[in-house]
C-alpha cells in the first residue's frame, strides 16, 4: 500500500457494480461438493424441513466474511499476515498459521474428491470415452487396460486436472475474475432453470411443504442433520481465508492507500468498504440461489420416493428425473452442469491456495520477501502442484466421500478460530472510524456463537464417521 495506487471510490450504484468481483470468485468456490451432494442428500432425507436453516446459514456467516474484508481493506493485510500479527507473542501467530497449514493439507484431499467427482459426472454423461481409452490402453499394457476399465472415470479426472492447470497457470486476478463470472452466472442460471423445470414434471414441489420449510423447526431425528446443514452451506473456513486475498488482488486496499489519519483516507476507506459490502451481499444471493436449488431437487424429487442415494448415484438419480418429460439430452446436460459445479470449485480453490502458500512461505521465513518475479514463479509452481496432488490423492484413495468428509472436518474445526479471530480484529485492530453498526455487531456475534456450537458437535461426529472407514469389515 502506497500513495501511488490511491483511487477515489465510486459514487453511483452502476459504478459500484463494475467494481465487484471478489465475492463472485468466492461464490464459485462455495457452491461445490457439499451443496451438490450433501445438501441434496439432506433434502432427500428430510424434505423441505430445513429450508429455513439453509437460508439462515447462507446469510449469517456473511457477517464474518465482511469483517475480514473490512480489516483487509483498511490494513492492507491478507488473512495469514493478519493472523501472524494477531498477538505480540510470536508463538500465538505461528500456532494459528500452522493450524491453517494442517487444514490446507486436509482440504487437498477434498480437492481430490472433487477431481474424481468431475470424472464421475462426465463418465456418466459420456460412458463410451472411458471404455475407448481403456481398450486402446490394452494394446500398450494389459494391466493398464484392465485398470482403466475398472475405473473408467479416471481419464476424465486426468483431463480435469490438466484443464485446471491450464486455467490457473500464470493466471492474473483479472483473468480468474472474468472466467469465474462467466462460469458462475452460467452454472447458477442452469441450476435455477433446472429447478424451475420441476414445476412442469410430476415432481413439482408442494407450496404447503415449502411454507412449512420456512418455519423454525428441527425434527427430533434430524438434530445431526441440522448441524450438518449449517456446517456445509454458505461461507466456510477456506472461503473466509480466501476472501481478503481476493479483495486485495482486486485492488480495494491499494485504492484506499496507507492510513495517514486524514479525513480523506477515512472517506476513501468507507467508500471502498461499501463496495466490498455490495460485493459480499451479491455473492450471497448467488450462492444461496444455487444451494436452495440443489436442496429443492433432493426435497422435491427424492424425498417423496423415499430415496437417499449417495455420491454419483445421487447425481444419476437427479439426472434421470428430466429424461421423461424433456428427453435424454437433459440428463446429459444435468451431468455436465454437475461436473461444472465441482470443477469451478476445484480450480478456484487451487488458485487461492497457491497464493496463500506463497504468502505462508514468506511469513515463516522459508523464502525471502518475494520479488514480483519470484512470486510469479512460485505461484506458477503451486498452480501445477495442487491439481496434480489432488489427482494423485484420488487415484490412491479411490473414495471421494471420505476425502470430502476429511476436508469438511478440518474446515469445521477451523471455522470457530476464524470467527473469533475476526472478533479480535474488530474490537482491537480496526480503526475506530471504520467500525460497523450495532446491528452488524449483533449478527457477527450470533454467527460466531452459532459456528462454535456447531463445531463442538460436528467435529467429533465427523471424526467418528471418518474412523469407520478405517475399521476392518
């Protein structure tokens, strides 16, 4: 942050809308495996009863996201640097940084699950491709041909990895923002249209069921699912880490400039923070629409039939419902859309993680303060390593459900730390002139307490379920 980058904030709504972007990238990261598979499964099991909780979860955690963005814009510090300077005691900041590193390693398993999920979606849409690759591989190696015949989604997963590398390798913020905006808008429209199309099928949702779903209620046998709903929908721990980085790359902090204590700085900071508010709330609308759409598909289609399929079986079950009224082509379109949902989360997470790892290496002294050239080279290196590592985990593990659950548990354990770190920044680090309203503070505390309560239940529950995967049958 220096005076050369100062820029006055926009003063009209249209000009503000032209300056949004970090939230759209975040929305692309949020709507992924959790919303596509787990949210749909909860709808299939319980119907519309948790609709109110999904809306609450998507809205309330945005207040934590906004406060992190506010602090990043005013201080110029992205998330890891802010955590490093959270206390005068060096060990506190280092402990939080290595906590993040542990979460990162677990979430790479989750990215592996997404890589395999894209492969499964595309293999279901175009099954002949994997079979052809397996048959051609047999001429080179019988073992390889048999292996690919048993796992026909693997060629698609490998292509997904290659596409991820090509998209993010050396990608600037502007290119990532433009591409993500196109994909997010397209995927959201397709998802919403697919949900509206249910009205013209025998699976049209009942209005009274939707109204009941907006009532504050939790069935006696649905307490565990209620915690799961809050944990997997809306802004997660990784997104809270990502958002300040995207805000800074967009230029918000640079436009504000260094804090010189002047009234001009205060006005610039307030103006760009208003833009960030608009960015965050628009992104909330986008990822809430997609999340509710997936939940509705499970509640309207699978729940009345008493079906709660898992993983790719659920995706196939949902795609089947469009074949009757609309034809086979809609099934293929749905499978492609499901793959796109997972893919955009994969490549955005790899892009964000690459930036954070370079920052982490600089903070802990693994590298010198990077020059622009060194930073660019390191980013390119990790933009290649992350997708390849994720693919490798999927090839070895072969169980996307376990991989997604492990990453989810790590995020659930990290979310309370981020919420209360945000409270610390709000009350001890933030400039007095930039403090939010009392209403925002109230919702911030509600979000933080809710996150803590959910984590206290969700982490032990997820850990016990993960351990069942390793128990001998």
